[in-house]
């Protein structure tokens, strides 16, 4: 995209005021979803499992859940954000378009905050038992010392973070006309799927 290229329609309203309003709207939605869903449950509402979950668990369950959890956090909290922010900042700065880097970083942040609020609300509304609690392996899971986390299993926040960061970065890269947009989408898909499998 050159300086004379038209701004893609999806990026026309990315001025400072629009992004600031979007940020406060997303922050408000985050708080509203979390507050509306209430406190974490002390007992499960969605207690059982199903054949699909049992079959997938049989394929993916790890002997060392702590190592799998650590790896999933490394992907969702380090690799995915590095991919997302690197994708929108580095090429923009190379093109001397710091404004694009800032705009796109705010868009990535807003997407992250929104999915975090939705995940928190859904977890509190469904009260699904974590697999480690369901299968009597509480001492082996990362939430072993946090009873309020025992019934916040659905849906995976780590997986949601990895996927939303990857999808936002790939979309912005495509809209900005960055040559490696497809590679970003592929790398993001790998990070998202690996995070989900590890969870």
C-alpha cells in the first residue's frame, strides 16, 4: 500500500477519538459482563462430561499437567501477543507510519479486552467443572490452590486469547497490505490450535 492508496473501508474510523471511544466501550463491556455474571461459583452447574470430551481427553491428557499448562501460557501470553503486536508495529514503523502502528495496537488491545470480558462472563454463567477437578486430579492442576477457579472451565481463556490475537493481527496485516499476512494467519492458527490442545 502506498501513500496514495485508499484506506480500506474497515480502517476508515481509526482516528484517535474513534479508538478512544471504542476502548472505553470495550472496557465498559468488560466490566459489565464480569459484574453481570456475578461471583465465581462454589459448586458446578455443568458438572458432567460427554463422549466427545472423554475421547479427546484420552488422546491429549498429559502425565504432567503443569508442563502442559506452562506451555499453553507461554503460547497465549507470550507468543500470541508477540506475533500480534510485532505484526502491526514492525511493518508500520518500517514504512514510517507510526500512526498505523499505534492505531492497530489499540485495535489488538481492544479485541483482547473484549474477548477476556466475554470469556469471564461465560465462565461464570456456565460454572463448568475443570477436567482436573472432574477427574479427581486437583493437586496436579494449576488451579489447585484456587478453589474459585475450579468451576471456571468453559471456555478456555488462554485459547480465546491466542485465537483473538492471531485473528486480529492477520486481519490487520491483510487490510494494511502487508506481504506476509497469510504467514501471520498460519502462524496464528498454529499457536491457537497448540494452545487449545495443551489446555
